[in-house]
C-alpha cells in the first residue's frame, strides 16, 4: 500500500504531511503562514505521538510496513513528480507518525464545532433571541430550550481576525457549506434482485486534484478487502471484504468545545482549573518561510517565531491570531491521549460479522461517524461511532467560561448507548448527516445536524421501488446517488411563482420558475435563475437587516456577516418571507424579492448574455478540483487544475453549495469525493465505484482527469478492474 500510494500520489502525501505539521510555508511562502501557525497550535503530531502508544501491535506493525513501502519507492525512484521539480523540494522519509497525523487530519476536516461556536457567539451582538433561533436552532428546538446564555461578552471576539483566519483555513481545507455532507444507505437482501444486501455511500469532502481517495484491493494471508483508501493511510477506509461491507457519513457531533480561560490577575501565567490556579505550559515553534518568487532576487525570509500556550483543557488556539484577548483553549476528542481510531479502521478490514464490526468501531475516537453495514447473510445495520462527551445539556454551543467545558467533559457516552440498529423490519437504513436522536435520547450530541431533505429523498426513492414490488439493483443505486431533485427548492418556488412581475424580463424569469420541476440539472435554465435569485434574496432579506442592526466597517466583517445566513435552506428563506415577515423584511417582502430578481438578472446577463434560454446551470456552475499549489499560479493552473460543468444544488443528493467568483461564475469546491455501490455477495463482481479523479496524481498522465470526467458523466466502473485500482498482495 505504501509503495502504491507513493508511486501515484507522492506530491499529495507531501502536501498533506506539511499541512498537518504546519510546514507549508517552507515551500509555499508567506501566503500559508497563518495556516501553519494554526496547525502548530493544534499540535496534531503531538497528539499522534500519544496515540501511537495506544495501538495494538498489529496496527503498529502495519504503520511500519506502510512507511517502509513509501521509503522503498523513494529509494528506488529516479524521477519525482513535476511539483517537486518545479518547487525544488525533496521528500523526507515517511514515518509511522505521519500516517497517524493523516488520521487526525481526517478528523480535523470533519470537525467544525469550534467555528460554529465562534459564529454563534459572535452573532449574539447583532441578533436577538428569535433571530438566533430561526437561523441556528429551528431544527433542534428541544436542545435550544435547554441552552444557557454564555457567561462571557461577545465583545471579546475580533471579527476581522476571526474571519481572516477562517477564510485562510477554508481555502486550504476546501470546506463546503454548513450542512453539506455525505450520503449512505443499506438495503437488506429481501429487497434486492440479487438476494444480497447492498451498501451505497458517497462521502463529501473538499475536491482536490488528485482525489483524497485511492481505489485498492488488498489480499494477504488474513485479509481480502477492496474499496477506497485515503492517501497516507494503509487500510480500506470504506469498502468490503468477503463477509461485510461498510461506509459512513459525518455524524456532525459536537466534539469541539472552547473554554474561555480565566486568568489570575496577580499572575498572568496562571489560569483557573477545577478550583485552583494552574500554570500554562509553553512551547516555542519556528515556521520556516520561503522567499517569494523569484526566490533568487528576494532576501531570505526570517523564520516566524510563535509561542503556543497549553492548558489542561487543550491548546490555546487564539494567541497568534488576535481573535480574542481572552485565551480560548480547545477541548477536542482528536487531541485526547488514548486515541485508537487507526486501530478501528484497521480492524474493520478483518471484520467477519456484526459483532466484529461493532468491536472495531468501539475503538473509534475521532472523527465521529454514522456507519452503514451489510453482510454476506443479507442483513444490514447502523452504528454511531466515535468518542462523544457525556453532555445532558448542550453546554458548548458557545465558547464557555467558568470551567464549563471541564465540567461537561468529565466522562463520555458509553459505546453501548450510542444509537444503533440491526436488521430493521423496513429492510432499509439511510444516513445523510441528519439528526440521529429523538427528544427522549438522554445525551446531547449536536445541534448542527443537516436538514432531512437528502435523507428523505433517498428514503422516498427506495420506498417507491419497494412499494411497487420492484427488487432493487446496483443500477437503481446509481440513479439515486446522482439525483439532482431539490424538494427544498420547491418550497420557495411556491412563493416565488406567485410574485407579480414589475417588468417583462421579470415575468419571463418568474414563468421559468413557475414551470420548473425542481431538478438542479446542468441543462436547466430555470435552475440557474432560481439559484441566483435565491442568493440575492438572502442578501436582501438577511444581509440588509443585519447591516441596519450593526455597523460592519471592514470587508472581513462583512464576509463574516454573510456566513451567518448563506447556508439558510430554501425552506428557511420561504418561512422568513411569509410567517416571519415582521422579523426580517425591513420593507415589503415582495419588494425585497423583486429587487433581488433584478440583481440576479443583471448578474446573469453579464455572465451569460441576454437570452434567458442560454442561461444553463452547467454553463455557470463548475466543479473545481483544486491543486496545491498550482491552482494559484495562472500559468500552471490549466495543467494542474481540473474543471467540469455540473448540476446539483443545496440539499440535493448530488449536493453542491458553490461559491460565487466574479467573472467566472459558481465554483463547487466541496462535494462528492467518491461513490461506491457494494453488493455483498462474497465476491467483488458487483462492487462499483467512481472516484473524483483518477488513481494518478501526475498531471502529465493522459488519465489524470479521467476519473473526474467519469464522475461528472455519472459513470461507474468495477472495483475488480485492474486499470482502475491498485492490487496489493
């Protein structure tokens, strides 16, 4: 596995390792210093060192073998990928700790709690209680009813610094909107044409060239597994062996809390912890910074010295960025001492039944995931997995003072009490980042669930076939995974279709929306008008209201403001225009909507011309597979970056929440990173997949963009195809 990853993805290994270590600036220069400083503060490698000692001997041996495979390739390879040559970089040998840091990086990319906490906390200065509820808590009302007000003032947050840091990290992590995530489902044998269980999954991550995933089949004395590995980690993360199949979605669990530390006024090197003053621990880090191009003509850049404080709650994350004068320490499950998460994924590859499967998942610390399962006997199951603080109230939805975080992290929910289902009567199980508990569940898990739109649409499509007496096939799963219908959009469409136009152009646009079927197809002009119109409605409805409430002087502060409302669902927008008009509409709601339509029409005319029939969603909506670092270099960008016209929208199964780029259009940089459909029949003959890019990370290869072309065309290939996977024996 190490040799295969190194042969095809060596530059990707290098970038990921440097990101986790906080060493990007030694290669990329000044632009990544902020990112490096944040990653140094998190200390993923310090956490990996502690986790290594907790792993089983077998898992530790696999890490050593993987490192040996990478290093063997380095020793024998005469030619490095072009990125190394262009940047004059040579990779260091790979170490077992590097792989554990990659596992931590996966948890980091799937954990957004501290940013949600800071966003909610900062919004308190401009939103009243009702507005807070409608924007953040309307989908988890029972949790909101028990939410205590924060015990610290919002003036402690510097919005400009917060937004600049978050923007830099988002550009590197390529996170999507708040609620975009993954889809997964399992169908029992009684509903399938083959008489075997089917497990389907399409995880959503930042889209990069190459894909973070690498298709592989691996066979040895005790292992026979196939599926998708993550570059840097030597196991099948999601896939199957001859007995069981598995995939997962992000649980959206609240596994990150921020503690506002109380400083001793007599001794500022001390903080309050469980009834007594404790000394901060300190470490000094030096960030090497490469001179800007042309390097030979620039003076050498001095290394940046940063000092990082740590508490018994975790690292202080805001010292080097000016987010707050009050130290904020991060309590996060991925930084705990005994982290056996790698062992969990390692042992999944050897699982033979439901009990083995659950035994493996009991070792998972971070990230917290919803696992879907199917086995050779045709049975299916669902298991929530990951270490979750044992909270009975949602303590930690804001940064907390007065030992609040410490008190809520005294123990963790027992694995046996996490949500779990095996062999349900319905014969189907669906997960799409939706809420996994009801009001009777005794512990708090999250208030950041995705709305139910994707989960409900998947369930609807499965049940329609089942209720018609149709036995499901892998082909049916392909249709579901690529579905672009938006039930959420139709809720807002009902309101928009009743608006009386002020001009002929507006009438044409409204007629398009009225007859639209809700499909966010790349070939639809109605989808284009709807998406752009809804964006401008949000700006007029929420943005103008916020601006009147609070003066935002800087561009960064205005960007932070838009983060509060840009992820509101179409249903929330429709509700704001109707039931909550008094709360949000500073003038007649119809006027807000028609002004927004004028703005949308002006934007689309500029981008696509005056003929509304030419306003196709795929012409203005592109999937972008970002390359580090050459997507930022105009001369090299066409060679290294991959782009495809695409469909999909917020809350469609084929999800997209694109960012608007002036003179370019809407860029989807987060979405489906791979798709798998696994018929669990004891072979891999009906195991289909598509990856977001091909196996190779070499842009000079003819197959470099082949995977993205296949995925964009909704095409699949068998995992047993030698040209599509690496076979490891």
